[in-house]
C-alpha cells in the first residue's frame, strides 16, 4: 500500500469514529439543538424596608416559598435599591400598572398590590402560572 492510500484510510477511519461518537452521544452532536431548560415560575415580591404592610406580608411569602420549592421567589427591596426599583418600574410599565406601591407581587402577567390582595390571590396566581409553563 502506498503512503497516500494509508493516509486516506486513516482519515476515513477518524471521520467514521467521530461520526459514531456524535451519533451515540446526542449531547455532543452539534447538529442537534440542546434540550430546552425547564421553565420556572417566578414570583417577584417588591417591598420597602420600612413599610409595615410589607413586613406583615413577608412571612406569608416565605411560607409559600417553602410550600412551592419549584417556584423562584425573588425578594426585591425597592426603597433603597435603585436596580430593584428600576425593575419594578419596568414591570409595571409593561403590565400597564399606573398606581404601583408596596407590597407588590408580580407573577407572570398578574400584579397583586397590598396586604389584602396578596394573601387572597397569590397562591392561585402561582398555580395558574405553573399550569401555563
């Protein structure tokens, strides 16, 4: 066998080995899209550090976070944290909320404001959002 034939044979063998490995291990196959990450329900709880109503609601939110470990609960203080405040403003603008205040909870497109609305409707909003994803 001449040198060119041996090189061609070796190259063909390498190509076949790579093809077999890629087909056998789909996660390594660049032609296949990776599996999508599981969707997660997120609860955004916006509060003010000195707000008495927020302190009243916080234990309720913490209880729900233990009850639903598969739900992401984000506790975001907005009176002293500009980044969190900007996030709150952005969500409220997108959702058409004009008179936002604290405590406020956002789950998907559901906005709940106040110490009466949040305990009365948050768990149902979480369950509804979980059904959608």
